[in-house]
C-alpha cells in the first residue's frame, strides 16, 4: 500500500531534519516539498517508520507493507490550508510509478488517518483525493448511491467498515476518518444515511471487481 502524510512542520528543511534524525525514530520513503521537490529518503525495498500503530484490511504492520510519502505542509496544528499545486504535480508521477511498479491496488492508496483513525488526521480533508482519482491513483468517491438503507443496524455498518479496511476499535473515530476521506464536507463521526450509502457503494464496486 501507499500511505500519504503531511509533515505538520513549518517547512521542508525542518521536516527533513526530523526525518533524518535517528533520535526521532521516524522516517518515510519520500518527502515532497511545497515547491514540488521530491526527496528520496528510504529505499523502497526497505521498511520506513511512518505509519506507527496502524491497521488496514487485516494488516497490522503497515510499515512493513507500505511506501510512505510525506507532504511538506503545516498541517492542522500550524495552519491548515490547501496543498500546493507544485506539490500535487510532483506527487502524481511519483505515485503513478510506485503503484505500477509494486502492483498496488487503488484501494490501498490511503491517508495516514485511514490506517490510524484513532490517532491521526493527516493528510486531512483538504487533500485532493478527487483529483488523484482522476489519474486513477486512488479510488474515486462514489457518485451513484443506492437509495434506501443498505445496513440493518450499526453493527452491520461497522463490520462492513472493517471489511473495507478500517480499524473500527474506536467506532466514532473510524467514522470520522471515513468521512475525512470520502465525505469531507461533514466530519462528525455520526453514521448517517449518506455515509452508509458511500460505504455500501465502495464495497460493492470492490466485490464486483469494478475497483481493486
Ligand atoms: Zn502521518
């Protein structure tokens, strides 16, 4: 899989210093500056320490199963804002090459918040997943939603959410992470009809082989 992050640091130099400091015990395969410079930090064949305690589609050791890409960005802590155009333009070809070379399913190009919903919110609701999906580098937000309620009760919903990939140990946080990724205009952790319909469509598309 590929996990996208923001650095939550003032600038790329500060982030680079931290990502290369042995004491910090954090690393990522790539850092992309806001100006669009791609810095390779860890060989793709090697394990980097970017995901921490995390989970995705049954995998608990995400670091051993992923490429980590850090986006130079102030994050929510230092002034959340749009991701720069230059950075996005640098990310697209890098990601395209990585998913191609490693045969990574689009459903496994995720944000840090998707794999660690109880702890993380990066890269956050302003990350342009929809634009990345136009390049077929991640799943698109489903548009054709079924009418009616696909899940009988909340337990059925959470089971489905876990089947899609999320750690649902903290249900409210898992729903927040799901919303941050799939319905960023309203993030409240509540399982509403639209959230249920989006998850149902995502699972159906994957089960029927329309996405992988
Ligand atoms: Zn992160």
